[in-house]
């Protein structure tokens, strides 16, 4: 079978249908993207999660941002964010949360600014023996993000941007 026709585990790991939770449970919409929202969705039976990865000064956090950045977060560090938005988790903490043991993740990168942090995250997870095939990186408008991920992490699935014929 040629490499081009091989189906990545991410796309073949269900019986044809997967239901994905977008930013966690919608029971309390103001809590979307928080650790508790994802835990609630997991407890409700979800195992597939889409998380908006927003770059901050030294990491990526789970925080919805329409165009990939929330200006009030961009220059802030994890420590600064922990004081003002304590429920907004860093992606590493979210993906390795013991209450989400069999979750698969679609990390949506809307901004190229977060690429270095994403590569550090994937490296750290891989070094710790985490199953990187449980990760899909999508980037609706940034094909260069996907190219950088594929070049270093072939076990991570990627979704082509809409402008390049990708589908959701």
C-alpha cells in the first residue's frame, strides 16, 4: 500500500462516526475550554475533543480565539494567566489530565505564532511516551503549521486547511 493511500489511525479509529466535543461541555457556555468543561464532556461519554490552542508568551492554552489570538493573552505568561484566568489550562496539562485518560485531541492552531510552543508540546509528549497518534493538528488557514508538524511528527494526523480543500 502506498503511503498516500494509508489511512491514519485518527481517521480509521471509529466505526465510521465520531462525535467530537468542541471546547468541552456546553452545560455552562462561559466555561468552554476550561479543564472542567472537558472533564464534564468526558464523563458524559465523549472521547474526541477539539481544543482551540491560543498562544501565550511561553506556552499554548485552551482558549477560544476566532482568528487565533486573543490580544489580551498574547504577551502574558502562564503564571500571569493563572492569576487572572485560573480555569484556562495549558495544553500539556489538559492532554495529560488523569481524568481524560483515553481522549483523542484535535488541536486547532489558528495562529502560526503558537507553532514553536506546539512543537515543544509534541516533543515533550513523545519523550514521555504519550501516544501521539491520538492527536490531530488542524489549522484552518495556516498550511505551514501542518507542514512543520508532519516534518517532525509523522505519527500525528493533520487536517488540511479549508483553503487547500480540507474538510471538517
